């Protein structure tokens, strides 16, 4: 390969690399700015406590529903569990 052609290729690669690095730097600056703005927004308007409170409420409702189903010995849930245990341990229901 002639030296002038090799020099052209190296220059093109150098230009391509420089363009890529410049574009990548711009992209990273935009990402950094986005996360910087997002973090400020999350700090100012945090929803964590609200979401935790809602999840606790849902969990309490589920616990109540489950315990209500198992308190009554004639409930469908208790009959199903009894059937499963009886099948497993070889008792006839």
C-alpha cells in the first residue's frame, strides 16, 4: 500500500474517531444533565413514603382477607387446604 494512501486512511480513521468521541461526549453530557435534573426532582418530590403507605395498606387488606378465609373452619380455603394435606398424608377426606 502506498504511503500517501495509508496516510489518507489514518487521517480518515482519526477523523472518524474524533467525531465519535465528540458525539459520545455530547451524549454523556446530556445523560448527566438528565440524571442531574431527575435526581433534583426526585429529592424535591419524593413519592417513596406515599408508595410505602399504599403498599402497607394493600398488604394489610390481603392479610385480613387471608385470615378471614382461614378463621372459619368450614371456609372453602380451609377445606381445600385440608384436602391437600389429607391427600399428601394418605387420609381420605
